[in-house]
C-alpha cells in the first residue's frame, strides 16, 4: 500500500510525463501546421496563375470566334479602356 506522499509523488511524475508528451505533440503539430501553411500558399499562388492563364485563354478564344463575337469583344475592350481613361483623368491634379 502506498503512502499519501508516495501517491502524490506518483501523480506528480505522471503529470510531468503527460506534460512532456503534450509538449512533444504540440511541437509536432506546430511543425505540421507550418508545412501545411507553406503548401497552402504555394497552392494559392498556383491557383492565381491558373486563373490568369484561363482568362487569357478565354480572351483568345473569344477573339478567335466569329465576327460578331470579335466585334462584341472589341466593344467591351473599348468600353474598358474608356473607363480607365476617365478614371485616370479624375486622378490627375487640376492645373
């Protein structure tokens, strides 16, 4: 039969071991989290690049379509350029 002091010592040793185990687990999870964050950032960069490529392909496809599609695309591009010109004009300081 263990004395109260012996049980207390055993409980303290058990708690110290649990703390070590949890600390190791925490460290391993922190490393895994960092690896997953890096992977997510790389994947996000890939996604952004793929979206750019898709938009370029979509534009090329539209411009290579029939005459009406080309004309519509040209009109949209012209409207976009006009909007940009107007926005730039508003940004210029008044003389």
